[in-house]
C-alpha cells in the first residue's frame, strides 16, 4: 500500500481549480497523491453565466474541459457527484463508489438561498450552472413561442427576484436580448416587461449609491422596471406575490435572491451559518486540521467583523493559499494566514455599460465595461494562459 498522503479536492470551481493548479506547482514528485472530483468534466465560469442564461452569449464561452486546465500526470481527475462527506471516516461517498483522503479541500460552491419563500424552489429558475442556464435560455424563448399561440399576457413578463449583483447583471442581459427575440417572434417589445423586484431599500445594497443610481438609470432606459423595497413573499407557477399581497403575473421567474453554502456540508455535521462554515485563518474547518473549506461554502470575516461576500475573487485567493498551506502541512512547516486582497468590483450592465469601484475610484460606462472584459480575460489567463484567452476570451 502507498504511504503517500492523499489530498482530495471536491469541486472544480474557482477555488478548487486554483487549489489544484497551485498544488501542481508546490508539490514535489511523490509528495502527495492529488485527486480532483467534480460533477462535470468541465469547469464553468460562473461569473459569465448571466449571459448564456439570457442568450447574449454562447454556452461554450462559459465552460472549459478540466483536462485542459490541469496536468493529469500530477492531478487525477474524477468525474463524479459527491453524495456524502464523512469526516470521521475521512471518506467521500460518490454516486458510484467512495474515496478516502488524508487531507480534504471542500470547494463545492453554493446553492440558491430561498429563505423558505413558498414556491421558490419549485417554480423559480436559478443561475447556478451550465445546465440551469440552458434551461433559462430555452424557457425564455419557449414563453415567446407559446405567447404567439395562446396570447397569455404573463408569458411576456419576466420577473427577476433580487437586485444584487447577479440580478442586476442578468436583467441587463435580458434587456439586451429581449428586443432581438421580440423581433424574431413578431412581438412588439413594448408589450414585454422585465421586472426586477428587490426587498432592500435600494438595488445593489451596500454598493456605492452614485453608481447604483447610474446603473438603475441605464437599465431603466433599456426597459427594466424596478420594484424596490418590496419583498417577494411567494412564487407561483404563473407569477409572484409581493409586498402586501399584490400579484405580478409572470410565466418566468428567475431567482437571484442570494446564496447559501452547499447542503452537503451541513449534512456532514459541520457547524454552519446559512450553510457556510466559519473557517479559521488558515482556511481549515474548526476542529479539523485535515479539512480546508474554500469559496462559497466558507465564511470569513473582514477586520471590521463583517462577513466577506462570497465571490470568485475571494475563492481564487483562498484556492492559492489553500495549496500553499497543504504543502506546509505535509512538510510540517508553519501555515500562512489568509489576507484578502480586494481588487475591486465591476458589475456589467449589458453591452458597453458597467459600473466599477477600484480602490477609491468610481468608474462607469464604456470604460467600466472594458474593465469587466479585462477582469474576465485575466481569469482565463491565470487558469489557462494565452491559449485559453484566445480560445474563450470575449474581446468585443
Ligand atoms: P463554484 O465556482 O460554484 O464551483 C463549485 C464546483 O463544485 C462546480 O464545478 C460544481 O459543479 C461542483 N460541485 C457542486 N456540487 C457538487 C457535487 N455534489 N459533486 C461534485 N461536484 C460538485 N464573483 C466575482 O468575484 N465577480 C463576478 O463578476 C461574479 N459574477 C457572478 C455572476 C453570476 C451570474 C453569479 C451567479 C455569481 C457571480 N460571482 C462573481 C460569484 C462567484 O461566481 C462565486 O463566488 C464563485 O463561483 C465561487 O467559487 P467556488 O469555487 O466556491 O464555487
Ligand atoms: P446577493 O445576496 O448579493 O443579492 C441578493 C439580493 O436579493 C439582495 O439585494 C437581497 O436584498 C435580495 N432579496 C433577498 N430576498 C428577497 C425577496 N424575498 N424579495 C426580493 N429581493 C430579495 O446575491 P447575488 O446577487 O446572487 O450574489 C451572490 C454573490 O456573488 C455576492 O457575494 C455577489 O457579490 C457575488 N456576485 C458578484 C458579481 C460581480 O462582482 N459582478 C456578480 C454577481 C454576483
């Protein structure tokens, strides 16, 4: 039997891929066996998914075969769905078998948080994976085709629940896409409504107010209707109930009301807050020096004591440090504390428009849209170098 320590990474998202790639650089030959388990044999670029969801970009721009991102001489790729994590037995149960580990990295991402809103799980669509956005894209076109046959007005109403970054970026793409679809389906675009419902007193809560106003103005001009300060109370097959009981008819409801940690983590017995584990400074689960949790399933607080929002940016930085700390653990060296380096925030508002905060600078319009492209291209460069930038990059 091999005495080489076994490192298993579950989830090949932003955190998992960066961990695997950094381990390839850090570890010497035979220092550890590394296995990367992911539900699909491709990595998807979650930060792009609002575009294929609306139909403004192809699915293929948002996914990359994992085999192209790792060195399979150094990392074993297992395509499989994790069903259970059993920390006591150091075991991962897959749909078809199980694996043991000495060290585990959990990078399983998050799940939509529905806050127990009745009907949301059942009737709303969510932007979480390639498969979920395929469904949204097909559903939108199908509603327009159905409208031409049954004339049901709710088919022309598109409700997006939540005006956080995902909601805003998605309604922007919808506003770009629906005029084209309306022409293709011989429907007057003025009859189509894109309604973004937000419970908080403002869209993009916590973001710079001047940029929020700019973003809302841009989107209103593109045809988006905002219902701000009004919570969705229930989701139905043909609409949503908001505020004090008003019904908004809509055969399409896309829920972007927030995310929680992957449900497998709570089931594994970890203490969680909204499904996320409060990890230590070295990215480990409390009481488990052999388990690192990164990305959307982890919870970390900033120096002011507020939780960092779950973003690709933080997941990537955690992935790199996680690999370094795994190598340090194997070598019985000191581990490094995680320090988040905030590179800024850019939110796309559809073609040629975006808002951004970088350091103390506020940027908007075309310049911010170019910045968004640079951020996207930078990610492709980090994980796949120039060849991936040329293959998957969006330059226009
Ligand atoms: P993920 O990237 O979600 O990866 C999780 C991986 O685990 C996936 O590959 C999944 O297939 C796999 N997996 C899940 N369950 C299982 C299972 N049971 N078995 C096997 N594999 C499994 N953040 C930013 O910083 N900037 C942005 O511009 C930005 N834009 C966004 C736009 C949208 C529309 C959305 C939805 C999110 C956006 N985010 C953005 C947030 C960002 O995408 C997430 O924070 C990031 O993806 C988290 O990375 P992760 O590694 O934790 O998980
Ligand atoms: P979020 O939690 O950031 O936003 C969800 C929004 O839904 C909030 O504004 C909330 O008030 C609202 N909401 C909750 N319950 C509601 C209800 N019942 N009715 C109406 N509105 C309700 O979630 P998200 O937008 O999916 O973002 C998830 C994470 O991904 C965040 O950390 C975000 O920063 C990140 N992200 C970043 C970008 C970017 O940087 N461009 C883009 C997308 C997502």
